[in-house]
């Protein structure tokens, strides 16, 4: 439950950061594909590896390692320069409040739901 709640914030933030770090075009598509591949690989391999680790290592060590990896993630994301790929003198694209929410309101909840 905690992992699901954390993922609710982490995944959109990670995807938004990719857009800021990688220039638009084929590189952005490749970066998004690589990010999604990583998410999917963790979702597939994670539970099996977790079973193996839990069976061989103490739960307190596992929780400590988990905390360390989250802290490393925070440090890495905090030190990334989000405007590094923006050309000199370029201004960020404005994002008026509600633009994304309006897009979500118009989007179907499931693929093909608009055909029902």
C-alpha cells in the first residue's frame, strides 16, 4: 500500500523530469521507452527477487537498505539540472493551471471506453 502511494507521486514526477532533461524528438521517445521498460522490469522481477531476499536476509536489513535507496534517489533527483537541455535564452512553455486537469476530464477512463 505504501509502495502504491509512493508510486503515485514518483512515476509522474520521473516522467515529467525526463521531458525537462531530454530534448524533444527521437531521444525523448527513447528516454520514455527506457523509463517505462525499467518500471515494467521492476514490476515483473521485483516480487520474485523480494521473495529470495526475504528468505535469505533479515527484515531489518532489508528495510534499512530500502531507506538508503530512497535517500539516494532523493539526492540524485535533487542534484539534476532540469534546465540543462533548454537552449540559451529559451523560456519554458507555460502551463496554465487546470490545463492538465481539463485534459484528464476529457480522457476516457479505459482504452476503448469511448466506444461503449
